[in-house]
C-alpha cells in the first residue's frame, strides 16, 4: 500500500477530518504502511497538500477525504 492509499483508507474509516499527525499514527499503528524515513508526518502532510482533488483542508493541519 502507498502513502496515498493508506491516507485514503484511514480517512474513509474515520468518516471525518483528522490532523495529519493523527492520520500518520493510525497508518503506522494499523500496519497500512511502514515508513522508511524519520519524518513520516511530513510525508503524509505533503501528500495531503499536493492532492487537493482527494483531500480538503478544513483547518490548520486537518484534512478530510473529498467524496
């Protein structure tokens, strides 16, 4: 599973907005993706910002899945 797929899966399961740090923690704890770097939160934040067609920013650092 890629970061993007894992982010989509977590947000779909939550059915609501989450902070990117919480999204990252859930991805790792559920085993959806194993990060290779030391800053997985930054990777998730980057994917969220660079995909406005999939993810909507609802407040600072908080995103939801666009349905």
